[in-house]
C-alpha cells in the first residue's frame, strides 16, 4: 500500500466568503469551504500508485510514461500582443474536438509563417474563432479557470492536460503559456522569470472585461504557482481573481536551490534535468534572443557545453530577465515567501514533503497568520507528480471538486476583518517589489 496523508494548516479565523442565495450578510469561512472537499481535510489519507513508492519513481514515471492516449484535450491558440512588455504571448483555450481532416486543413490555413508547429490537437485560431469561443463561454454559466504551467512546460504537458480534462463541464478553461514555451515564438528578446507577472495580469484583466460576472480561478503548477503567488501579492486587495490553487509551487528559491543537490538523486538526476530544461528553452529561442545587442551567442554556447549547475544559467540569463544583478538576488526577490502577507485572494497551497526539487521548508507559520491561505501539505506527492493507482494525477479531480465548491459563493471581496500587515521598527522601509 502506497499511501499519503494530508496535513492542513490555516489561520484560526480565515476570511469569510459571502453566499449567493441567502440572507444578507450570510457568510462561510474560507477554511470551511475548502474542507467541503474531503481530500483537502487534515489527516485525509489517499493512495498513490503502488509501484511508484518514492519521489524518484513518481517523477520518472511522469517524465517517461506514454500519456499520448489519455487526456486528449484540444486547444485553440491565441497570440496576444502584450500591452505591458514588448512582444507577445499565447493563450490556449480548451475547445471541442474537430474532425481530424478539418483540424489538419485548418491547421495549415491558420499556422503563422515561420512559427513552430504546435503539439498534437493544438492549432492557431483566427480572431473570428476566438470570438466564437468567447461567445460560447458567455452562453453558459460556468466559472473560468486559468491554468499556469511549470518551468518550460505548456498546455501539452500530461499534468496540465489532466487538470483541463477533469474540469470539462465544470469550468471554461484556458492555459497561459510562458513566453518561448509550448512552441510559442518570441518576437522580442524577452523570455520569462518568476517575476514576470504582466502577461498573467493582462490576461486576467482581459477575461474580467469579457466576463465581468463570472468567477475567475487561477491554478498554478510549480513555477506557474510561484508566478501566480507573486502576481496575487502585487495585486493584493485590488485582486480581480476569485481564488487560486497551487501545486508544487516554490516559496523560497534560495533554500530550494541549496537543497536541490543535497541528495544523490537531486545531484545526478533532478538538478541536471532542470539545467537541461533551461538550456533547451534558451537554445530553442536563440534567434529571438539575438535581437538583444547584449546577448553573446558564443557565451551562451560555452555555457550550453560547460554549465554544471542551474545557478550558473540563472546567474547569466534569468536574473537579467528579471532586471537583477545575480542569481542569488533573483532567488530572494522572486520568492513569494517575502510577500506572502500581501496575498489577499483565497488560495489553496498543495505541496508534498518528499518534493525532490524543493527544500520542503514550507511557510506554515506564515500561512497560519494569513487568513486568505489554506495549506495542504502531504507526506508524498513528489513535486507535482502525485501519480495515483490509475496512473492519473491525484490532484486533478480534487481541483475539480474545489472549483465546484464555489458554486454558491458570491464573487465579491471576502471579509478579512481588516487584515493588513505593515513593516515596523525598520529605519528604512524595505521595498519588496
């Protein structure tokens, strides 16, 4: 038996959510809403795949198994010009399947010139087709869920497809792809980092404009959860988001980087894996990056051949993307931990205590002092693998139940009793942003 147990943490008095059809002032505490999903309750036990009994096997399975025949969701891709940073990003809408011949024909017609061919069951949509998607969303009454993927991933990843597939019929779903990921093309020498929140900000604003009366939930996996958390902290009590749910999100990047190579598996498997992911993202977007006069191609090629740790890549490129002088300053600045009390959107945090990519020093004390947060820490799960006995992601149906639990909640700001954390007793105010 390969089982895991949930350990739940939250403030004694979590924010109060207003019920739709009830007497004026009728409310429910956020923690009570969360625990209406049994899988998120303290001490809940659940089963993982019996043969994948540790984090190494869980992650190897997720990376190597053939998932091509399951969760065969279809996407219509929209290219969006950024109004914040120069360049463009992509949003993949979950759409109904097309006849294979029609799909193939339309793919040829809508494929932009000199753009990479997309993953299976994904094609570019015209503006008219995007309008039709929006029209269908307006005609139903479902909430909207925006999903953010992990490092260099995208809508095509098995775990993302699993989440999207389980939300079928429960929500209108779209996946926000980070720049240069999921075979998207960068048109300016800008990729992404944990501090790049503007593409998410623009997408949320656009969706709120189009669907002002709908709940809007965010789901972030790994780095997507980190970006989501930083974004919500920046927005604070001005947030347009109804709620959020993160899976395997880092909270302290400095601590995580130090922990990554402590174990044999981390040193010889997981750190090299992340390193190759980062180098692959840079290499696949090298033509766009060369538009930056400060980009040294030979320097990159040398790093590509000789890099021995993720931090070397972050020190050379990621920190520059974030406008910071070094990897260490980037790790500190991009860690949601330092701005966790600025988060004023109801959020469920799912992390595993056997995560081979993170230090597992999760912000339990901080969660217990922020009434907007609910942490479900599990003994096992292996970052965002959580492969159950059927070979699926355990958390996908859990996220579905969580979104469904909001059906009777009015989409207004929660009552937090005036919760506000201010810096005190410093000679100088520390600017976290």
